[in-house]
């Protein structure tokens, strides 16, 4: 297959050093535990951000569900497939790119939507919807788009059942998060913040541990085409998401939200699937692609935020939800509670006029 300078097995293991490092049982077990915990924390935070009222509203007006379906399981898998063909990737790199492209949206988009004054309700609903839809559509998209490489051993043995099992295991922390939101809203707010910050910390730790396992020359063994795809794929997702929202005639703050939701993939889930479902002798360079994607999607989203802060403010204020009041989330509730605390004991002008004057006392 063109575009590959070494056999797939060698490319996947990152060379002789990488293959030996992958055999280290202590590092391998530690990395598997970290990947599993990171995925659980991410899904728990996602569940804590969802309210049952939001889900009911989306069943009556499923705009977020439809956008998640089109963005995550129509646009992004097609982009990943076309980029893999354009750069003539071998089957190992192509499967990694396809897997990342077929993943649902990630928590990074929720954080970035706050920074660009986006629609936080829409962001959370799209992330949650795409995660649930991934249970069925992610294996389907992988099966459809991997047919081009069907003559290779890796694709013939593609563990779609294990992928589905890993996806199904995310339902437990998501359900637990929804329950915590229902029973303990303040604890849910704290867990949402923890999950967002753990995203950055986990990616840094994974990058360091993977570099330790696969050797210092790992990045030099990854073809330049893989780096190019890691740069272009998030950009294409952001552009397609914005165009999709424009097609639906959504307001500017919703367009920014859909753009970020489409380009930001759940790299924790992609990493977990690569680590937990694929053979260890193939996980080398495949395992690095979601980490590279995470690096570039974060950098490009950061530039998106910077450009908006400098030039693109449209006067939209997230507090003024208007018609979306019925799908309110905890961020707005916290602000209302703070406002209520600071105004305790104060008397407004209207209340002052309504207080009857005390009768003047008569002298004895």
C-alpha cells in the first residue's frame, strides 16, 4: 500500500524499540488502568452535565440529536476516510484515523463552548447524544469505511464486538452521573469541573507514558502524512460543523457551538478502544494518533477562541437563554444562586414604597 515506508507491523510497533517496550507488563498494565479510569471520569462528568429535563425537551425538538448524528457519524467518518485515501495510508494508520473519525464528541467542546459564549445546553446535548448513538453507529461506520482495506489481516480481524463492548461499558458511568445530577446537583457541578480538568492532565500523562513505552524515537517513526491528517482533520470538522449549523439557519453562538462539537472528538474513548481491544503488537503508532489529534484539536480550538475574543464578539450573553430556558443547566443555576445570596436583606424601590409608614406616636 502506498505511503508506507515500512511493513505495517513495524510501523505499528514504532520499530524494534517500540516492540520491546510494549512487552513491559508493568507499564502495560499501568497504562491500561489509566486509560480505563480516564474514560470513566470523562463519562461520569458527561452524565453529571445532563439533566433529565433536557432529554425530554430533545425528544420533543431533537435539533441537537440531529446535528450530532450528521456531524459525528456522517461528516467526520467521511472526512477521515477521504484523508486516509488521499494520503495513501497503510491499514494500521488508516484504522487509527477511521477510529478517531468515528468517535463521538468529547468534553473539550463543552469547555470551549463556554469560552466562545456558545450555547452550553446545545453543546452538552450534542455530546451526550453522539455518545449514546455511538453504541450502534460507531461499529457500523468502522465496518463500512474499512472495506477499502478488507484484504489486510488487521481489517479482517477488526474487533467490532470488543469495540461495542467498550462503548457499552461507558453507559454505567454516564447513568451514575445522571443520577448524581438528579440527587446531588452541587456534587454533580464539582464532578463536571473535575472531569474537564482531568482531560488535560490525562492527555499529558498518556503522552509521557506512551513515549516511555515505545521509545524516544517513536515520533520520528510516524509518517509525515499522519501528522498532516492530525492537523487537517480537526480543521475540517470545525469548518463542516459551522457550515452545517449555517445550513440549519442557527444563530451565531449556536454555529460556534456546533463547529466545536463536530471537530472535537472523544480521544479518551478512541485511546481506550485502541489500547483495550487491539493486539499489543499493533497498538504502537496506532495508539499515538488520537494523542496527536488531541494535541492539534486543542491548539486549533484555542486559536478559534483567541480569534473570537479579539474580533468576533457578537453581543450574545449566555445568561439570556430566552427560548431555551426550559433546558437550563447547572452553570446558570449557580449564577442565580450567587445573585440571590448577594441580594439577601436588600429592599428594592418597589418594596420600599409598599411598606406602610409606622403611625406616629402620641405624646402622653
